[in-house]
């Protein structure tokens, strides 16, 4: 809990909340608040109560605070934080003035310079790109054999005696070869091809999530302190 945290070591360390919410970097401490800053261009400042600090592992100071709660209650300009910080600033200003006067009397030549050390952080974003999936249809030729029954007429000759009592006729026998044509019928096969829908293919799209590792070099600044 907050009582076990070494507050002298948290300056310039990361500040995180519930679900790893990013509150930036610890800038300073007051009697009751931890002041953090997130961003370099669009700067956001939070004043989070020390009592909401949960743990500190030497590099990350974690708070029992959600990101929504931090924005609504503890972001710079919020009513809860502004009123409490204002009261602390009044007390702090008096203490600082007394300390400064005492310091000037003790050592008028002492000076200090703050040197900011910068560090790059990897900011990962995702974008959606259009791609295409190709489905190819190709013709396949095959030979099919189908048995089709067909009908035709054939000539059959029967010999019979003349019908009735008349056995003579005025028709004379032919004197030369004569051909008699008798029409007969037969079925012929006609082959026609027409397309029809044999089956349907349903093409579906579904999202597939995969994890990819991104490796990137980042640069940070340091000042050697051996000397």
C-alpha cells in the first residue's frame, strides 16, 4: 500500500492505473498528491492522491484508479483536484518562501540546474487495408453416354386369299418391274444442351485474429554519474 512506498524514488518514474491505464510520468509530490504528466505536445497533468497509490516496483508507480476516474476527478482543471491543490499550494508557497529566505541567508552562491532526460516510446496503431481473395471457376469437359430408346416402322408381308366372292379384276398384271413406295416412320435423336444450376457455393468472410511481434529501436538519454 501507499505507506510502504519509497516516495523519494518515484520522481520521473511511470505512473499506471487499473488495466494498465497510462498516467504519464511522476513530476513532483505534494503533501497529499502525486503530480504526473502525460504527453509532450498535448500535455495532460494529473493530481492523484497518495492514498490511492497501490504499489511501486522500482520503475512503475501503480494507482488503484481507472482512466475514466483520473480524467473526471484528478486531471488538471477538475474541481476535486483544483480545490485541494489550491489549499496545498497556499501552504507550500509560505513554506517555500521561508525556506528560500533561509537558504539565501545560508548560501547565497548555491545554484541548481535541471537537465531533462528524454526517452522515446513506441506508439503502436493499426490501420485497415483492402485486399482481395480470388475464387476461380474453370470449365471441365467430360463425355457422357446416355441410352435413348427410339422407334421405327418396318415392312412385314403376309399372304392372304382375296376377300369376298370376287376373284377377278379388270386390272391387268404389270408388264415390267414396278416399285411401290410405302411410307414408314422412324424416330431420330436430337441432342440439345442447356445450362442449369447444379449447386451453389456460399462464400463467407470471418475475422481471424493473430499476434505479431513488432521490433523497433528506441532512444533514451542518460548522464553518466561515475565521475
